């Protein structure tokens, strides 16, 4: 339990570090209007960036089959990054950029084996589901909400896959909130 | 395992509770009521499909009963919201003409039908959240939608297909991204 809390904390620290680096900054004078959703999307984007780094680390300590699945998930996270970045730019904002891999590596927990990798992945996907559902509830009506919904659903699929890889039931609950 | 179940139950209760808590006032508009009615009808149709498939032993009973149970939870939660908001009662549904054809197609035929139906459910929720006027409904409806997304994973696995097929569920027009399967 202690190790798990530590991993959660480490991942949160990685994400928050990136957010503080860009997503949480005050908007520039000619940037997006307040309430546009750009700041919110940037916070989620920061978490996606840290997730890609986490998956790279997780893949390194996993066996070939799991590694292939984790890389497939990471590919989709990259697609999410691209989509979120475009939306933020359209709103007049500046998408937060990912940090160098070495910076993420310092904040990620030490992964000993595939079991650790899947624990990290599960925590990450729960955070991503929660973050996108939180964003969905705060974004203005229209296509921003649709994008948040489409990504939240994708993250829920990742969570189910990761749970399955860890030998747990993929879809244990009717409502997926990212808080289990 | 026990902890997993407890955690899952707690998460489910939280989301189901959020649906109820989101219902203290009359519906803000007839449009929201209509959206809720459409989603309830969708959930009831899915529940009925899985229940029928389990009863006729067309698919693995464990899978069908799990999914039927989830759809029932979704329908019940949405119905409570609708009732408290507008006094609305049961939502009428018509039998799915496609269901009988799917059932006659055996396990594979039904799983394909279920996969298509779950995909349509995710799309229906993703569409609903763009239009809802009441923001307190967004997160709970989102957690139902993500539940349906996880059903897609179960069904693709049961079909022996690639589990992750696209980065956006439902696919977004013009979003680009990885598409496979």
C-alpha cells in the first residue's frame, strides 16, 4: 500500500510539474478569453505528456506482449496530445510542451518489473479518465465537450486493457469515474 | 480481489449517487428531458439484448449477465433523474428488429451486434454531452459513457479482435490519429 501511494504521488508530481511549467501560467494579453477552456485543456494536456513518458518507462521493464500493448496505448496518448494541442491553439492558447524524457524520469517511481509497470499504468489511466471527465463537466457546450468525451472514452478503454493485462476484471463497474 | 470489488463498488456508487444528486430541480428544458429519455431507451434495449442472449445461451452467460447488469444500473440511474426532474415515468421502447437476426447468427453474430450497439451508445452519450443544458449532468453521463467504452474492450476481446482500434471513441471527424483494426 505504501509503495502504491508513493507511485501515485510520484506520478502526480510529474504531471503537476509540467502543469506549473506551462498550463497553469496566466494567459498572455492577447491569449484565449477567460472561460474558453484553453487553461483546462492545457492541464489535461500536461497529464497526457507525463503519461507518454510513464508508458515509455513502463514498456522498458515489461515482457514483449505487455510491452506491445503499452506502446499501442502510448501511441493513442500521442494522438490525444496532438488533438488537445490543436484545440488549445484554436482557442488562442499556447499548448504546454512535454519536458525532456530525463526530467520525467527523475519524477517517476522506480519500476522493478512488469507488475510495477501495470500498477503505474492503472493509476495513470484512472487519473486520465478522471481528468477528462472533470474537464467535460467544465467546458462550454459544443465540440470541446465532444473532444473531452471522445478522449475520456479512449482512456477508459486503456484502463480496461491495463486491468486485463494485470489479471484483473477489465470492466468491474457500470460507472467508470477513475476513482476506484 | 476483495479490495478491487470494494473499490469498484464505491466508484459505482459515487457515480450513481452523482446521477441522483444531479436531480434536485425540474428539468431546465424539454431538450434535456428528451435527451435523457433517448438514453434510457438505449440502455433498456441493450439490457434486453444481453438478457435475451444469456437466456438463450447464445453467448457466455457470465459476460452477458455482467453487461446486462451494467445496462440496468445505467437505466435505473437515468430513470431516477428523469422522474425527480420531470415526474416522467417509464420510457417506452420498441423491440430491436435487428436483435433477432443477431441472435440467429450465433455467438459471433450477437457479439458483432453488441459491439455495434455499444459503439452507438458511446456516440450517443458523446453527442448528448455536447447538447445538455444542465452542467451537473455532464460528469455522471460521462461516467456512463466510459462504462460503455469498457464494454467495447470486453466485446472485442470476446471476438478475438484488436482491443484498441482508435484513439477517439467515437471517432472525431478531422481529428486524425491512430486508427487500426
